[in-house]
């Protein structure tokens, strides 16, 4: 089916780096949990035919209730795993059999723009796999354990990778099952697909599609939504 995609939103993390008692995906942003902002973006997109929301096992019931009361009719909620990768695989398994294209997105990236989601999916349909990304602005160094710089990679080759990450569904499932079998843990989905030798293309997005990770990200997110920029 080339006129629609399925979405896996991963939100089963503990938010250790945020350091709050409540996991960061449930913290309020302009009166609404961060995760609800993210879900609403995909719920509104006609091209997104279903959304599998992956949360911690103890959060499944409250998220089902929140999705139903918030009118999120495309959302189905399942339990995730210990690592992000395990949560993605749980989400993939829960997608309907007919879904051919899948977009994996972090629940804590609430500012992704629909036009970038579509651009990512369209590039994946052209080439098989695509991820949103932005060119790195700083000079990046490789530093060893004693704090000595060992290398300065050429900056024009460096991109900061975001989500969504879009794949033909069987390719992503194969990549995740192979990683599980081989005991490999990746920090994103593209890494696992790259391991199979498949090409993944980057699609340039914008710097506002941040992953809310630490308290300074939350302060920026509050400022961004307050000035209305998250809603355009
Ligand atoms: N076992 C896990 C770990 C992470 N995630 C999700 O993956 C996304 C990106 O992960 P990250 O920002 O690292 O979230 P946490 O793991 O919650 O944060 P931390 O590493 O600080 O604990 C988040 O939406 C998070 O909820 C998940 O679904 N399942
Ligand atoms: C998938 C990701 O958001 C791409 O930037 C990122 O790699 C997740 O990493 P984390 O270790 O879960 O923060």
C-alpha cells in the first residue's frame, strides 16, 4: 500500500537524563503531555493509517485511556522493552499485516513538522530507507578515554540524526531480528539496517525537531511552544 504508512511511536523510556520522577514523555508542555503533542501530529496526517504507541508495561492502561479521551482514534497502545530497540521491535510486531511502510518516531520529539515526515516517507519509497537529519554545526572531535583528541572528522560528512526514520517494513523487521539474534544494540534504527548492507538516505529537516532529553531541552521546548512556533 503506497498511499499510507504505519507509525511506531516509542515512549517506553525512563528519562534518566531528565532526572524527573515522572518520565519525560508525560511532562506537560503548554498544559499537555509532550507525548500527546507528538501523537496529535501523526493523528492529523491522513497518510498515517495507524499508530502503534509503545510505552512501559505499567503505563499501558493510562495511555489507552488518554488516547481514547483525547480522540486519538488511530492509536493502539502496547508494552515496550528494556532498550529503545526492543520497544521498536514490539511496535513493529503490533502493526497490522497489510502495512508496507513504517515510520519510527521518538515520543519525545514533539516538534517534527508534517512536511518533513512526508519528505522522509517519500524518500524511503524512492530508495527503501530514509531518516531525517540536520548538518552538524560544531566541529566534532573523536576523544580518547584520557581526554586526548584523536581525530577531527571532516564536518561536511557529519549529520545529526533525528526521527522519524522510514523503512519498507520487511527490511526493518529483518534488521531488528538480526540485531537481536547477534546481540547488537544500536542507538537508532538506521544503524541496524546499515548492518544488513542496505542504503539509508538522509533527508534534511530542521534544528527544531529536538529530542527532549535533558532539563535544558525542556526549557527550550517551553519557550518554543509559548511563542507559538511549535504550532505552525
Ligand atoms: N526502553 C526504551 C528506551 C527508550 N524508549 C524511547 O525512545 C525514545 C528516545 O530515547 P531517549 O531520549 O534516550 O529516552 P529515555 O531512554 O527515556 O532517556 P534516558 O536515556 O535519559 O533514560 C524516547 O521516546 C523513549 O521513551 C523506549 O521506547 N523504550
Ligand atoms: C533515534 C535517535 O533519536 C536518533 O537521534 C537517537 O539515536 C536516540 O538515542 P538515545 O540513546 O535513545 O537518546
